[in-house]
């Protein structure tokens, strides 16, 4: 089957003729609306004209960056990796992704549950909504998907067979390599920043100690094929409500360092936290900080707990595991420390690039007054620099918490 | 084209009918002899009946371990990875591999230059032959193939496309995972050792500090997709004479840590060095030690030199590279330190497993007196343990040299 770009009309034919989807709607009863927010993909909601509860989402990748047009090509094959990772997530952690009804690699599309009772977390944060189960849910998702696709759990053959499905996701990996780890810290036409922080930005671009560490972290990102990572797990890739938390938009998925996903969540929550230094809601700010650390704490605790139950793995064959006795804990401790410290380094790069690279975040960009916004941006830069410079030592919750508190104490 | 196992008769037909090989011999003038040493593959020398200078080697993989028989299956597809890595080596470092005349992935065979003026290095060592150019040649090969397939030099797209050709070399990677990093240090039926070192072996198997580090190194081997490594670069995979040095038998090739190849050479030379504590040739012993360290020194120097000439790479885009100025050296220093330290860790594991795992080495196994052999084996175990326990600190030639001298001083 070939590829063609769908529209609100042709998608109805597609749905009605699809073996997997035809049960959803009867011919003539389906209608479609394109609701994509305009950045990357087409997103259709297809629903029944007679029963408003019957609806699905169909996401289709197109071969260019939608918000720019055909002049900015971006291979539609990225959907292949989103599909493959969603299928893996469905096996490992089914409650943390929307239900998948149908996938089609040729048409670069995925049909899934319409999350119309959920919102993008970034938007929820702007509305000061607390999500009491978020840390619990996302840490569970992280452990199940990351531990579950690592050598701590999988056999070497199975891991490599899975890895083989993602090796060629080069285009999106390269976006991360460039836009998280390099371009923001050098002269590059895509960079932009608030003129109020011009001096701070210049200082970082001349800060070789920072740049060496960013490079070290980039090297880890490029070379550590540790587990199937989401690759872009910021608060804009999470849809949730009080009861449920879903991970979406996994087109960046590949075998990379476990800390990258953990750091993405942590760093994005900390940026939101910083934005509240100039917004009027201290209670919510505290919730953000607590949640960021709860994610880290729960991730660590669950990772150790679930790993300890694996008695035979690629890394530790059964007799090796058994004959080590209690020393296993020491090994686990070492391994989790390394994951946490890398997560902090990655969090730092992700925080830094959002202040001075091409892509910024809503929580900070919506602060209209440039001077007010600069207060937040400077705080994020300060903290991000600490994280990147010292990530190797920042391997446990306590000293990470102290670093956040001490670095930002001037704002309290 | 299908696969069939060749013999001394059918190989003549194959050669005469092969497009790439038919120029070599005229019909009726070719004769073949199987000369494989019996472990893994069939190795034929095909030569002209009338001109003894005209000969080629054809190596064919068979779907089981030859020395055991069909009861020990080993996928013939391993030849695919040998072929692919040889083709890559031919591009990157053509003088360090035999000339390749023809490859055939379906038939699992490779036709190449007959190295009849060269011997396997392990055998040369047993004959006390000094190779004055060896360190120069092998360090050049290591830098060209390892730097040349890493993110220090390749574009991310090219690197991943190359990586994609090796990801599924799972079977042979797993042999290394098991037999270098796990089985020797646990209860396993394949292990064997000299009864004279029974206590030493037991001690290592109870030594949790050692076992934790071995596990850490195994994790690096399994997860660091740093460059296309040979994967089994001991002195038995090198054929040489005074003027030329060739690398062969690269069926273990995959994207792994750079230090693994470097450590393999270094560790094997050190084991040979240790064997001379009970052999009567102090001059040759000193040559072995000097050569081991020359390899390390030259590798380090050339790696830095050749890397410094790359002004635009996946890791360091041009503006990043330029704007870092002299700080680039600090970054390089950091990176090479890490490679060296991992090489020492890997060398340690490789040295240890040869004393107590399934596979031993000729230089030590040919010492017939068990008590004499034990002197060597104990020395290797002592040194290997130091390497594995302290590899993170052993990141420069001087402290590595001191460790060797101090650990073995009791033997002088």
C-alpha cells in the first residue's frame, strides 16, 4: 500500500475500509475534523454523527514540518518509530498510553483512543492544576519501559532484535544531538533569546567548562544504547487528568541512555517551578518542586525494587546473581547512581537549551514582561549550569535537592 | 544463491565460475587444500598447479562449531559480520588487512590474499620473534578503524547506517558477554583451571568487589555503541612478519566500546609477558612489555593527533569546535582517559578469564609443568584483579606501568 496525505474527507474512506477500524463506525455515520496544533503532524478526530461517545484519534505524519511547509522536509518515516515504540509500550506499560486501535507504517499513521477527558500537562500546569497521581504514574511508566527494555531484564538477543527496529531513527536523534547539546551553546542562526538575558547567554557560550560537560553528555546520548527511551518526554508529551496519565508523541524513540527520559521530566518540572518565581501561586510552585522530586524518588525506589526481582538476566546470569549474595545491592546502588547522575546532566542541558536555543517552553514564554521573564530565565540558566557542571556528583536525591535550594536561594 | 558447504573439489568449480575470481586461475590449473586449524571454519588454499606464486585463501563458515561437530550449532551468518567488517577495514585501513578478492554473504565465504609469508602472532611469540613494526602498525589500525567509525569523525547518519549492519551480530556478542564477563567468575560447567591454582580461582569467585567491577565492565561492553570494534583482537587474530601486520578473523565485529579492542591487544601481550617469568628469555620478555606499552602509547598519541584534525564532526559541529578554542584539548584529554581506563578494565577481564574460563592461551598452556604454569597463572590473576578493581583510575600510561611493575615485583 502506498502513502498519501489524508484530509477530512479521505480519512473517512480510510477508516471505513480499514479492517481493524471498520467496526467503529458504520458507513455514513462517521465525520472527521483535523485538530492538529500545527507543528508536526496531522491529527484527526473521527467521530460518530449520532453517538458523541464514539470517537478515535488518527495521527498521520507528513513529509515536512507542517508549521513551516514543504521547504522544511522531515521524513514521514518518523511515524514508524512512534508506532513501534507505542506497540512496545502497550506490552510493557499498557495503562500509560492511549489505547491503540490500528497502526499503518506505510500510511505513517496511528489510530488511538481519543483523550478528550485529558489535557496536555504543560497546559494543566499553566492552569495550576495539581495531579496527585502523576509522580506515581510516570515513575511506573519510566521503570516499566526503561528497565523492561534494558540488559537488566531482557535477554541480549531480544534486546538487540528490538534495538534493530530503532537504529535508523537517525533524523530525530540528530535533532536532539544538535538542538539540545550543541546549537544553543554556539553561534547558530536558529538560536533566540530574551534580550534581557543577553549577557547570561553570552557567558554560557564562552563557558568552556560548561561546554565540555555538555559535550560529554552529548557523547553519552549518542553512544549509550541502554534502553528504549521515549527521547522527548517533556510535559508536552504527557496527557493526563486526576486519574490517568498517558505518554504520547514517541517519534524520537530509540535505544539511548535511561537517564534521558528521567531527566526530561525532571528538568521540565523544574522549569515550570522556576516560572512560578514570578507567578503568584506559591502553593502550586511547591507542588511542582515536590512532584519533580517525587518522580525522581519513586523512579529510583521502583527501579531498584523491580530489578531486584529479576533473578536471571543478560547482565547477571542466575549463578552469578545467586553467588553474589548481598553484594548485588551494592551493584544496583552503583548502577542507579549512574542513571540518576546522567539524568541530572541531561535535565541541565534540556533546561539550558530552552532559554537560548530554538525551542522555548510555554510556561516561560507566556510571561509577557521581558524583565519578569528574565528573572525566571536567569534562574533556570543558573540551575542548569550547576546540573551540567556537577552532574557526576549529583547522584542522589539529597544533594540534588540541596543544589536546587542553594542555587535558587537568592529568589526566596 | 543458496548455501552449501564446500570441499576441496567443489571449491574449484566455485572459483572457476565466480565472476570476481575467475581471472585468477584457468580451468584445470587450480587445486585446493583445506588447511583450517579445526576450530570454527573451513579454510582452503586454492593455488595454481603450474605457478606456485598464484594462490588465494577461501574461508567459509559452517553452521556449527567445527571442532565439536553438528551438536554445537553456531550460525554460519557470523561470516556476514566478518565480511562487512573486512569491507569497512578495507576502506579505513587497507594496509592492515589481507587483500580481499571476493565476498559472498549467501555462501558465507570470503576470498583473500594468501598470507604465506606471515604467521599468527601467538605462534611468533612462542618462537621469540620480535616484530619491530608491530606497535606502529597495530596502533595505526586501531586509530583508523575506531576513531574512523566513531562520532568523533563520522556523521550521525552514516554511523547509524553502518551500525545497522552489525546490530544483529547477537550470537558472537553473547559469547563474549558470557565467556569474558560472567561464566569464568561463577559456577559454570565450561570452566576449567590448573589444579595448582584452585585456591586463587575460588578466591576470585568469592571476590564481590571484583565481580561488581566485572559486571560494570560487562554493562559497558553491552551498551556502549561507540565504534565498529573487531571484538576479538587477541594475538591469535593477527598475522604478521617483519614488514607487515594484518588483522583477521573479525566475525565478532559490532558497535561496542573502543577500549575493548585496545584492551584485547594490551592484555594478550601482558599475558605473554607473564609467561616469560618461567621461560628463559629475559630480553624477549622485556620486548613484550615494551611492545604492550608502545601499543598503548602510540594509540593514545595517534588518536589525539588524528582527532584534532577533524574540524567538523557529529560530536563537535564546526562552530562549537572553533568557539571552544584551546579547551578542545581538555575535552580530548577527558575522552582519551576514559577510553584508556576502559581498555585496562577490559584487558583485566580478558586476562582473568583465560586463567579460569573455558578458553586458555597457547603461551601459558604450553608450559607443561603445572607448578611452573601456576606461577604464571597466579601472576596474571593478580595483575588482572588490579586492572579490574582500579580501572577507573588507571587512565594514563604511567600509573598503568607502575601497577604492572608493583604488582609483579615479587617475581623479579
